[in-house]
């Protein structure tokens, strides 16, 4: 008999502090460079159960909400909680990692402004 505590599909889940989370996220991006994807989700969370939150509300205590960030590559799931005080520093580091690792994205094709204006003029003449 096995208990229901085992993880489905052998996916390991780890809650990390923000800095180790960013390091592990970088490693995930490196492992998935050739093949695979990394999914990152952000969620508003208090990290308390509904029962605990209700007790805190009735007692008049302030509930501190944080940002729960999860990342997975399909094999490993990591997460962290970021409070309001650390959010700007974390967001700046996170943005730097994303800019450095999203190299497979294609650049958007932009029309030359002059060519676009000329083609609009031609269409206007043809429509009349």
C-alpha cells in the first residue's frame, strides 16, 4: 500500500528563497535551451489556509499577501514567495534572466515607416 503523499509522475517540488529560486530558474533555462520549455506562473497568495485567514480577519490581524512564483520544466517544480519589500529587486533580477534566456524568440518584423506611408497612399488612390 502506498500513501497518497507521493508526487504524480515523479515531479519534485521545492520551495526556495528568492535568490536560490532565481539561480535554479537560470539552470532550468540552460537545461531547456536545446529542447523543452520552462513555464513560470505568478499568483497572489497569503501562504495561509482559508481557515487561518478567517481567524486572522476575525481577530483583526493584518494578513500579508505575497507573490507566489512557480516554475517548472516538466520534471522539476520550484517556487518562492516574494513580499512587497523584496518585489522590485526580485522583478529586476527576474527580468534580466528572461532577457538573457529568451534567445529563441523571433524578432518582430517592422515595416519601414516611409514604405508603410507610401503603400497607404497607393491604397487610398485605388479605393477612390
